[in-house]
C-alpha cells in the first residue's frame, strides 16, 4: 500500500516537547521564573525589535546592561496594544543578538530617557537563523 505514511509517533513526541516548553513559559509568567517584558512600538511593521546591551551612566561611562546582564530566562516582546506577543528564551535571543550585531546597520543608539543605550535591532530572520544553534 503506497502513499502517505503516518508518523504519529514522531508528531506525538514533538507535541509533547512543545507542551513542556509552553508549561515552562506558563510557570515563568506565573512568577516561578524571571521574565523580561518589552513593548517595542514598530515591532510588527518593521519585523524587528531593539535589544539593549549597554547603557551610559551619569558618569558617561558605557556599561553592560540589558541582554548582557539580564537574569531573565524568557523575553516577551508584546505587539503594542494588540493582545499578543513573541516569547523567546533568553539564550536563543542572545544568539540572535550576536548575529544581528554583525550587521553594522542593525547597531543603534537610543537617547530616550535619562540613560542613553546601545543596542541592536534583531529581526525575525535573525531569530529563525539561530533557533537551534549559533550560525
């Protein structure tokens, strides 16, 4: 008998793994882990978001901050006023930041607020390219 070969055992295993991950996200969001939440305004339109890695103190010295010093296990980038967002494990986000950092155009400096920051615009393509390992 030719045709489609069901791979229900593989699908079942992948589904179980995904459910475990969602369970760990749920636990982190419930306060059993550390979550960093960001609300990048043009995220959906530009399909990228700013990730800080340094900030300048009052003494005008640049110091590691943001993704460089976070203790969060998960980052959530919200879709502005829309009910949704992107959930990314911190280690995965760090790989994507390293990839984005290789593109000079992705490096940005932000001067909003009292402490200027340096960061990089991470695209969804950067996330996809680093989903399992560093490129």
